[in-house]
């Protein structure tokens, strides 16, 4: 029986305030526990407007009908409107996730900044970004975070050096085929190895789940509260239906990390590539 984890990313303010309650309700009805990767700092989605100058990004926005998915207000956060804080503004709601039995992990301080500008951030800025994110996590949860998942699966060598300072048990920063050990820092990587609705549509996700149902490699499905929790709730229900029908054993990524025999895993360095439906290069 294949094991599967839902890696639920919270990227935006609306994803937290509107999408998250729906995702919690849907999972709760089915008794499923997931891994939530939380953005804690400012929602500066408006910075994405600058990215419209990049053809791949513009194409993705038009193809996924982003203006209606994200809403005009979200599109203006960080440009014309003051960016609201995400997880840090709602520490009780973050703690409630943990109290419901879900895993809570670190995803971002400023998601948009990282996703669009990581190559231009200095090592000092990256370190400060981690400090604010980890501080916000500790404020909400009262413990040190065990895991980090990079925004947009964007990574570089400086980040791999940085993550080794924060005591993470594992990271989930790539779209690799299966778990591996990072050559750069010796940490365990548990990748998102399934495609998401945003990238390949509902049919693409269902096909991948059918294809991989006999896999011995643990499967991780990326989910976004601002997408599956807002416009695509019915699609998300269908995905969960087929996960149950195909007999996947659903667990948290932390449980996969605990069970894995790391001595048999490949050790390898950072690789980057383009994935179908993604505007930026990501770690693969
Ligand atoms: Zn994200």
C-alpha cells in the first residue's frame, strides 16, 4: 500500500482567512491529518504584478485565471495596499491546527519576496527572513519548528547552508522523484513528487494518483489553501475520494520522515528545472 501525505501550503492572507477553514472542515469530515506549511509574515502578493513583465509568468496567470483565483485585493497587497501579516497575525489559529492533530511547519516569512527575488536577496537578508519566520512559529506553537518547505520550491546553495542552522528534522523544498539526503548539509529531503491542481488540473492530478498507487516511494501531494480551499473545493474532494478509493495510507510528512531509513537514501546536490505549469525554475 502506498503512503501519501498532503502538503498544504498557506501562501496568502486570503488563503489563511478564507481557504484554510474550508480545508480544515473537509479534512476533518474525513478524519485526515495533514502537514500545513505556514507563511507567517506580510502578504505582498502585489509584488507579483512586477512579474507580469516576464512572459512565462504572464502565460501562467492567464491560463489559470489568476485574477479571479487570487482576487483583486490580493493582487494589490504590497503595492497599493499595506500588506497584511499572515500566520503571525493569527497565532491562535496556527496553534489550533496543531491541536487538531495536524503537522505545522515553516513555509515563509515573506512568500512573494522569496518566490520572485531569491537570487537577488543577500545571505544576510535570507538569514533575517529565517529568523522572523522561526520567531513567529515559536510565538504561535511554543516550540522550535521541525520542518521547512521553500516557497515556490525555489532554492539555492546559500539557502542550503542557511537551513542547517535551524535544527530542522527534515525539509521539503523540491519536486524530486523521491526522498534523498542533501549533499550540501546532510538534511533529509521529502519532496512533493505529485503534481498539483494549479499545475495540471484535476484530471492530471487524478491520473498521477492512479499511476503511482503501487509505488513504494512515499507520495506527497502539494495543496494550496488559496486554491483548493477557495475556488477548487469540489476538485479537492474528488482528489481525496480517489486517494481513499486507491487505498493510499494518508499520513503527515513528519511521520514519513520518522519512518524512513535514511541510510539507504541517495545523497545528492541541488538541481533545478522547469515543471509543467510552473512559471519559475524550481528545485527538482
Ligand atoms: Zn507556497
